[in-house]
C-alpha cells in the first residue's frame, strides 16, 4: 500500500541514509496539523542534543496557534539558540520526507538566521 505516510517515510529513509554516511549532527523536523517539532540529534543518533516545538509554553505564549509559518520561525530561532548553547553550529537538515515548503522552509530559514549552518 503506497499511501501518503508510507511515501513520506520512504523519502525520509533515503535522506537519513545519506546523512548517516556523512556522520553529521542532524536537525530533524516533524510536522503535524497542529504543531511543528525540531530536534538536534547526535551523529550516531543515540542522543537528542536540543529540542524545540510549538507545544512549549514559551512559544505558545508568543504564538498561540502552532500551525503557521510565524510559529515555525519561532521554533527555528529557538532550536538554533539551544543548539548553539549545546555547542553545535553545523548540522545536516533532515526534513523527514516533508517537502521544503511552507512551515518546514520557515523553520529552516529561521534556524539559519539563528546561526546554524546547513
């Protein structure tokens, strides 16, 4: 069965294989209808170094609706701050099979402005 989720996960797997070969720290993004989540994962995939999402109290105070580009940009800035605090400046962007458009693109651009290189 080749539904939307299966197709997305197949695309995500291809990207993750390439990132794994690079042995790079990855910035992974997950998007739902209500929220967007970002995590900075260690190169071996064993540890989450930083995380941010629109479900956090601090983000919801500034942007109560978590399903728009402004909220995604806030999460991008927060993940960049937290990653920098954890000593990470270079990451590989793992969009988890989601297209680089809309909220995913807003998060990525905000993370770049926040100081992450990818």
